[in-house]
C-alpha cells in the first residue's frame, strides 16, 4: 500500500498535503529562523495557521523551492 502522504510520481508530498517547518528545514537545508525572515520579507509563502501550528501547502512550498533551485550545468 502506497503512503497516502507521498505523491507517487515525484516522491514528494501530494500537492494538497500540509507540510510543517521540520519538513521544510530538512528538505531545503535552511534554518527555521531564516525561513521566518524570508516570510517577513515576502520572499517565502506565508503559513496557514492551525491553532498554534504553522503549516504550508506542499504545492506552495515546492513552487517556491523549484523557483530557487540551482541547476548544475
């Protein structure tokens, strides 16, 4: 049985999944302080607040990450 969290075509969460800061910092290798600085500068998607928790739509996070990826040419 496939993990319902993962989008099978790419090995990443489904676009409609919610990801947390731990996932983001592990995936992009930036600290949570740096991510929040980018948010305050309008350079990173704002989180969706669920009570005291912050979550991001995986599609929003990956759109940001893919627009900042460096290609090795």
